[in-house]
């Protein structure tokens, strides 16, 4: 594109009436004034945390629910209002929020304690100290004077996967070492079975209060979207039925409000790029495909080489509706691919385990079927749009050097 054409494009873009008037309202980290359909949960959280305003340690709390059911936004709303009241009344209440899924925040015990300490205003080196020394710095900082610390660990199940549940036991036992300060722990998890897998000592230390957030239904998702649309978009920015379609997509995905908001935001971006003055039904379909493609590509790019080799072998097969493929078919291709990249092939049993994990990631559908006296195998079908497959194959070929 010549410079004059590019300048004209940008000038015309500025002249157009924008679809968005406040795009932040459609983003993940936005906390709205009103959180629909979560009054009961917010009241419960507020009731559990309210004693902190009397400088009494609240019970430890665990919040469960699928992705996009309002857990984080609800706890953020309550904690923001709690801090406002605490500041107004000069109360030494501190709340630290950490997302344990973020890299370099909670992938080791050292980094977690160092990050909590930084949130309290004390700089700690990223590496180099013994973990015990970081604990000492943390304890010294919080125990200088009387404070009450509420520590919110979002995606706490990811923390336990990266380290182990001993970190949670250590955090709850800190209260025995502190003279002036008390710590309450709030864990947020998408995994409803999370605490059942914890060491019994950890579970008894943590599980004082539990709260479950149910999925939203399609009608509730519509009202959530309408509230955000009124803040984020100019009036009459979308074709009739767009919100309903968006809500229906998200209701199918386990009532995920986050997914619904992302879908509508991406649809708006696609419409703007196409010089459209309204968000149309087709933009929702385009957004759904783009989000799914991006999710799949992001997931695949982070997998180990053996996973990529197994997946490349699967995508090298020809799929048809009336002819599924099986683990044995893939294994021969997988062994050839291993030779090409100079890796030792895994056993067929281990490749079958990898296929099961790819199924859990939602990239394929792998159903275990019995072949009678010949044992069991996995019947494999693709779980991603066929239009995404060429991009996935290119990504895998580049990553593996094939």
C-alpha cells in the first residue's frame, strides 16, 4: 500500500463514527458497577470477609466454578469496596490478589512469596536467595505492625500443579509464626474437585468456607451482555438478534460470560476492520472461528515436542465422517516423524496417553472403544474446524523443523 493510500485510510478511519465508545467494558479485567445474577454469592463473600473491618481474621474461603461464572469479578468487587471502607476508617487491612496462572508469578514457591512481598511494597530479587530467606523478608515486612492480610490466589489449582499443596500448608501455618499480623486465604478455582485431591492436613487448614458459582444460562448471559453493550458500544451498533446469538454460543460453552464478552468484542473489531456500521450475525460466526483458531494455535504452540509429533501424525491422516482413525494408524506415522526430527519414539501406550490429553485440551475427540479379544483402542475424530487444520499443520511443521 502506497503512503498516500495509507494516510487516506487512517484519515477515513478517524472520520467514521466508531462502533466502540468504551472498549475496556468488554475486556476481562473490567469490574462493572453492577454484577448481575451474583447477588447471593456477593452477599456470602461480603458476610465472610466483613469481620476483617473489626480486625478479626475472616475464615479461609474457597470459591469454585467453571470459567466465566463471575468468580474473579465478584471477589474483586467485594475486596475493592472493603479496601475503600478500611481506608476511610484508617484500618490496617491489606488485600493482595495474585493470578497463579501467570508465568513467573507462581511457578515456584520462591517466586510466589517474592511476588506477595513486592505487592506489599518491598523489592525482592527475582532469583538468588534461599526460599527460607524470602519467607523471612516477607514475615519481617508484614509483622512490623498490626495488620490483617487477605491473600487472594486466583486459579489456585494451577499453583498446586506447578509446585505442590505443601505451599498452601506453609501459608496457613504462617499465622503461628506471626505476632502482630494475621493472614486469611481466599482460593479461586475452575476445578470443582480441587480440594478432594489435597493432602488431608492441607484440606483441614484451608477448607473453612466454600462457595460454588453455578454457570449462567442463556437468558442471564443476554442480560449481562446488554448491560456491557450499553457501556461499550454506541447506540444501535448491532443487528437485532446478535446478543441472543452470542449468549447462545456461550451458554453452549458451560455458561461462560467471559467467552460471551470476548465473542462480542472480537465481532465488533471484525466489523470495524470491514468498515461496517453495524455488528452483524456473520461477524459473530467470524469471531467464533477466529477465537477458536487462536485458542487452538496458542495451546499447540506451548506443548512439548512429543505432543506436537503425535498431533502432526494425527493431522497427516485423512479424516472422513464415515471412517474414523485409530491409535494404531497414527503410531506408524508418529514413528516416522520421530526419525525425521531425531527423537526416540515413545511406546504406543504412551502415545495413547498423549492422545487422551489432546482430547482433554479439546483439539481432538478420542473415544475408547473395545475390539474384543484384540484389546482396546481410541477412535479419533477432529474437534476443531477443518479451516483451522492447515494453519495447525504449518505451525507444527515449523516448530518441529519438518
